[in-house]
């Protein structure tokens, strides 16, 4: 199994989801316990384009993946972010 720099096993969906939540929470200055997969990025978490850019940068660095701007066009909820990262990791 592939591992992230901090040792989180990337193929474990629970660990992957938790790490994504931590990244999103850190970027939008929220407690990760208040974030769940059904959260809408803009409506619930008040994420604007600048924060989204920071999230993408953090995800790319944490998981050693590349995310194109066009891939973010259909990202509305945290669950969408998880699916995108999981698909990128599966492709590696």
C-alpha cells in the first residue's frame, strides 16, 4: 500500500477521508469535527476561490498528485473532493 509522507495509508478510505477533512479544515480555519462529507464547500464552509486554491495545493502536496483547474469545476461538496483524490490515488 502507498503511504503519504505522514504515514497515513492512502488506500484506507477512513484514513483518507480524515486526512482530507483535516486539510480542508486547516485551510478554512475550522475544526475538522464540524466538517462532514455532506458539507457544501461554498455554502457551509464559506470556501472562496482563494481558499480552494490553497486546498488544492495542500492536497497535491500531501498526496503527491496533480489536480487540474478543470477538475475542480464539478466539486461542490467535501464528498466530491474525496472522490477526486481517491480516483487520483487509484490511478497512481
